[in-house]
C-alpha cells in the first residue's frame, strides 16, 4: 500500500497541545472557556502599558512618587515570584530553590543571592510570596519593582516597608480593574489592544458541531464581554451568526475562584443593556447569567467532573481551583509558549553544540577525578597502587585541567545566550537553569494540557486522544559515560 500524501500537516511546536495527564477529548461533553487572555488575546505590551499608566495615575493621587516611571516589558514575566518581605523578584525551580533574583529593578549578584536564599525554599503557602499567575499581573509587578527602587533611594510617603508597599500597589490595581475607565479605553479601541485570531471561530465551531456543549465563564462584566467577544469572533463567523450562537451558557461577573468554591444566586441577563432577572431555581435554559456557580452549571448540563474541560490562562483561578474543587479537566493557555518555542528552534544548532561540549565536560571531569583519586592514594600510601608515578599523575591532571578551562571558555558564551532566550533577564518560561521552573511545576500539577492559544484545538480536532509522554527520570539516559 502506498503512503498517504494528503494527510494534514502537523502544526509547528508553538501551535501544538502538550499533555501532562492523558485526556480523551471524546469523553469530554462540555467545554468552558475563560475570556481575557484566553478566547480574547490582548497585545500584551500595549494592554499592560495602559494598565501600568492607569495604576501610576491612581498611585499619584495618593501622593506616591510615580513621576517618570515607565513600563518595561522585559522586567517581569509570568511565573516569577514576588518576595514582598525583601522587595525582590525571584525565579525558582520546581523544588523552590531561587535561581535568579532582582531587588527592585536591579539584578542581585550571585553571592548576595546565595546569602539571602541559600537556606530558603520558596513556598507559595507562605504569605510573603506572591506568584505571578497571569499576564494581567505584569503591570502590577513592574510597578512594584520600580517603587521598590524609589523606596530604597528616597522613601515613599506612608509606606512602612516592602510588604506594605506591595499591599498598596495590589489594592490600587484591584480597584483599577474594578473601575470602568480602564476597560472603557480598551473596549473603545479594541483593534489597538486585541490580537485577532482568524482560526478561533472554526476551532469553536468544530467543537460545537462535534456535540461539545460550549460555555463562557469570565470575571468580566456583561458590557465588556459583549464588546470584546463581538470584536474577536463576529467578523470571522459564518454570515448571520454571532459569538452568542457558539455558547450555550455565558456566565459573566463570575467572581472566580469563588465561582468554583461557593454557592451563589443566579441572575439572567435579559436585555443587551444588562437588565437582570433573578433565577431562584438556578440555570434552567441557555442564556447569559450573572453570578451562579459551578455546581449550578453541572446541574443544568447534567454532566460533572471529568466530563467537563475548563480552559483558562490563570494557573490558580482557572486551573488549580476548578481541578481541586470540581475535578474538571483543565487546559492552560500560555501564549508566551509560541514565540519561546520558535526561539528555541532557532537556537537548536547552538543547543546541540552546547550539549556535545557538556557531554565532553562530563567525561573530562570524570577522568580528572579518577586521576586525582589515584594521586591521593599514592601520596597517602593506601589502596591499590597505580602503575603511574605521582609526577605523571600530576602532569595528566594539569593537561585535563587545561582542557576543561578551554572547554568552559567555549561553553560560557553559548550558555549565556541560551539563558537569555525568551527574556534577557529571566530566560525561558518553563526552565530555571537546567531544571523545570516553578511555573512548570504548577502546570504539571494542575493543567492536564497546555497550549499557546485556543485555536490550536483546530489541529487536534474534537476527537483527539491526547497522551501524556512517559515520565522522565535521571537514569533514563545512561549513555553519557558509556
């Protein structure tokens, strides 16, 4: 039989779906979606710069020294941790060891970092640590870092320390998102802030036509949701169809994570301008609702637990809580994954060169240690006597040491470049040095699948069986010294 040549091309790495826990999409009967940075992807720098400027104005009204502060897109990334006790931004690996740190906007040099965190494991259960869960937190974290600099150099009126400063910034950021002015600016000019995805509508239509019952569950209010969803979908849907035709249930002002943890009254949105009608019996028909809760959604759908997949961008609010409380299956949207994987692919030849040199380094270090041990035995008069003289052993050690020094000089610039992929300050999103980052650990624990955008479901289809790869162990590759 001749090989098929008309099969669809598999997507590039940045558009694939990655699986931590095997997921059979045929067993999923309902799919819920978050909106912001999930179905609607914002142009990160313009959106977060606007949020930063709005926050700067709010803080200035309180007498804070914000004049001249600017948003720096490279200063912070998702997955970092704010140490509110010390005024630091840190990146930790999966075990909680800090691998990089900034105090305010300045990198912490290695010896100081080791003195500060050498005996400290970062644990998100401690109140001093705040995890940057979502792209929405970048403007807040950038503002905090810049105000730490101001606090150190000139003081900040009414602020008693780094933790107090964070509480103030957090409070004003929460209020900024609750107030209408910021979102009014965005909804007035969505083309300046939203990155359209021409594949999104077809991916959602495929799921609906395959029998999946689609839901939209967002913390945004009805007016903003209607404006953003219309902009993202209405022009790319079939004529006569709007975004509302895709979703059986729409829940706005959902108050996640409480949506998953508490029982709440439901109100139906009965007019386009947001008139509400109480629903004392809960959800009884398709429509747009304010409030309610995950339990009511399950009761209406007649499905529960692993029959529901929830897709969102916030590792805690969308993924962790829905899995921990409702046992829904979970998907995390990591838009940064797309450019990061493209950068990794471009770096691949250098990465392979680096891997070859590191393998050689392991062999040389092994040989150096063996010769050193033989010299120790000769000098101290114990153990097996090698046939080589002490002088010859010293010469061999000197030769191996010189080769290692030369190798390190060739490794250093490539390793430095590899550590700056994706972000010049923090490197790769899912890596902390050679280990997994703290974010990668969170994704592993709580997201069954993760991908860069919702429309990547278009390539995998609603019928795909997503299989988790075999878990790797340190001894899986024992060829280095073979």
